[in-house]
């Protein structure tokens, strides 16, 4: 959580009235879009180019949105954690739990009832569904069988994109709330 590195500067500037939370959140988000776009573009071109996967545009957009959500989530954590190591550990643990529950390691129909909530709230679930659907929807003869096995035959990529976008907005709003309430600049 990079915010921890600049937290003291933010608090000081906010206490002096030089910055407010909403413009900072928007500027931080916009400033990070370029780096996220470069990472997604390089990764998508390498993965799709080398492996011959389907739908470069869909792969890039999915990866780009997933990275935006991941960055937004880590900003949210960074604003709420007092220590860098705790923030990194909490973020890594949460991402690991989400990856375990996304439907790859354990199919959605085999996830126990007491863990199904993690499948529903994990943004990895929607990104993984979209990746699987883009790759296997037209792959004959095995593609439809694979999608049925993972219960992903009726995936709507637009719905998954909107869910990822909703997660990004939710985490950015959470980042704003954390900044507003926890980082006032007053002692």
C-alpha cells in the first residue's frame, strides 16, 4: 500500500488546508491509470501473443479492470492500516483467499455453503469467468464442455465488466471515506 509512504505528507497538507480528500482520490486514481494500462498492455500482448489465446481486446480489458480493482483495494487497505507490513499481509491474504474461492481450484458447485460468500464477493470470480468464457466459448469440441464443467456456459462479459467497475468505484469510495475520517491532519 503505497499510500503509507506518503501518508504523513497528506496529513500535513490536509491540516494546512492545501488538499482535500475528493480531489486527491481522483488525481491518485487518474495518475495510476497510465501505469496500469502499460502493465495490462504488456502482459496481454505477451500472454496472448505467446500462447495464442483468443480475443486480445477482451483479455486486455479484463486484465485492465482487474488491475484497477486490485489497485483500488490496496489503496483502501493502505488508508486504513497503520503499518506497511500489516497492509501488505492483509492484502496478500485477502487476494489469496479470493483466488482460492474464484472457481478454479474448487468448482463453484463444490464450494461449501459456509464459503460461498467469498466466491460471490471476490472480484477474481468475475474476472476468471470472463477469461474462461473468452477462451473457451468458441473452442470446439471441448470448449463448451469445459465451460459446463466450471458452470460458466452462460457468462455475460458485459455484466462481469460492470461488476469489476462497480468494485473499483466501491473501493475508491472506501479510500475516500478512510482518508476523510482517519487522516484529518489533526492530532
